């Protein structure tokens, strides 16, 4: 079976650049797209076609309307991405490089400001928003310069979708204004709990499409409400296709919100998948396990580099175990997590690796300077996946509702590094 490469951000940016010289066409993109995806769904709409026409003639409209109401205008999420030479140049000049050893908060921070780019990171999970303003340079050094954390009521974002896009848009606009991110590109990172991952051998599929019966069988959602993103892992005889499932109405509720905000968007990504790939690109082992700890549930990713990656949902999170005795709470959670992982590995006929990697805001809730992770577990921060500078005391804006979000910040900057 011949498989075309799936659309990537760099490919899209390349085609957007070509569009400025009149060489861009929707047909060219469609040949590269395997099937529907979070970005590809948008590419097939009339709104996108109208946007492409504007790309060839429009200039950046930097005007900003504060406190907007529900808008009827067409979506424009690629607005600033397509127009600025500075931003396009940034993505082409930033190279995939090996992560430097050591954190920048223990080294002298060096950067060539000529190629620095300010980017907004937006993370949502457990009814909580973290929005950070960061500077990233050519060697993927990241400096967090401003940040705020906002608890979000359930009447604005429910358990499975955005309930009030207009109100959420106003919250985002207030934060983006406060952090001076109105004209900066945003990377939207959503909780792992909203996504499911399964990997197929291409030989087992009749077609790499959402309509394939094998692919549909692994979706935890109703077929009409399923959105699937495809990623080809290799192109040999045993090539694999990674599928990421999400609820269509969930993704749509976020794109509706982003339409109102009308800021440039780099992408919308699940949290743990990028961290997993960053780990396997740095560490070679037969099997890799990543545990993403959230409030009500935990997401488990099991796989290896260029091999099958599958996700599992553990029906418990840190909130079930939190008490006044943090040491006992931490011990109880990780004992149950280890037992659950061991059972899954037994079903897979695989041995546990030496270490289980851990991420998520649950780390900020279950451990501190005095309470460490159990020996079988290690934080992703120990792997030095990214180089960053995060000094809250030096920031003009640093407003958080939690006691600590250090582990969450590390995950966010690591995801950004993996995306560029």
C-alpha cells in the first residue's frame, strides 16, 4: 500500500509562503493529506478556501477588538502565521537539535535576539487554564517571561466540551492582553484525557481513513462524533499508522472559541503524545511508559521509538488520594498506579521498564522538595528534554492559583520544543 506523508506544520508553512508568490493551491495540499485531522478538517472547508484567497492579497490587520461578543465572521486562525516574514523565518530557521545537557535556570542564558520569537502557550486541563508568554530562540532555549493561571467554572468548560465559547473567549482575551500576546502565535495544548491513541499496522487496514472498520473499532466515541488524526511512523513493509482520537464536538467547541479570539494559532495538540516522542528520541529502550497524572484520571502511554504507541485510561487521579498527609497520599497513589501498570504490561506480555516516566499537574500536587517520587518512577524533568528559564520572582506578571505549577511549566516548554 502506498502511503502519502501526512500534512505537517512545516509543510503548511512552506505552502503558505509559496502562496505569497501565487504558487499555492488546495489541490497540492489535498494530495498530501491522508484523511481528516484537526488541521485537515479545516483545510477542506469553504472558510479555508476563502482564507486562501485573502492570503494572496491581504496584509496583517493588527487591529484588536476588546471584549468581543459572539462573532458571525469566518474563522481566521492562520491569520498572522501566513503574513509575517519574521514568524515564517523563525519556523524555517529553527532546527531540530539535540537538547543541551542541563537546565538553563542553572546556566547563563544565551540567545541571539535577532531570531527570538515570542509565543503564547495555552494549556487546559482539570478546569484550569495556564497561559504563558515565552521567548524561544534558534536552539530551542525557552524563557518564560509572564504567566497566569485561571480556574475555569464548569458552566464555561464542561467535562467534554466548551459550554460557553463567548465567555471563554473573553477570558482568553483578557489574559492575552495582560501578557501582551495579542499579536503573538499561540500553541494550544489540551489535556491528555481528551484524546485516545492507537497504532495500526498499515497491512491490517483496508484504507487509512476514518471510515475504515478497524480504525472505527478502536474509537471510544460514536462514529458521527469522532475526529481522527493520522501520523505515519515508517514507510517500509511493516509501516505503522498512529491514530489520535478525539470527540468532534469537543474540537469544534475550541475552534469556535478561537474564531472569536481571532489570534494566530500554531496548532492544537494533546499534551502527552509530544512528550512521549521527545522521550523516545532521546532515550533508546525496548519499551517506554509515560504516566500523565490528572485530577480525576490518569493517562498511560506505552510504546517505543518508531513502534506501536497505545494509550490507556486509569480510572483514578491524584484527587482521590489527597489528604492532609501528603507523604501518605503520594505513596497510596503511586502504589495503585504501579499495580495498574503492571497488570496492563502482563496483558501485553511485556516486562516493566526500569523507570516509569511521569508528567502532569498531579506531580505538583503529590510531591514537593521533601517528598520524592518512588524509586520506580522518574519525572520528565529528570530527562532534560528542554532548556528553559523560569524565574517567577523576576516576572512582571506571575499570577497562579496553585501552590506550585513547576512540573506543568516544564511539560509545556518541552512540548513547545518538540513542536519546533
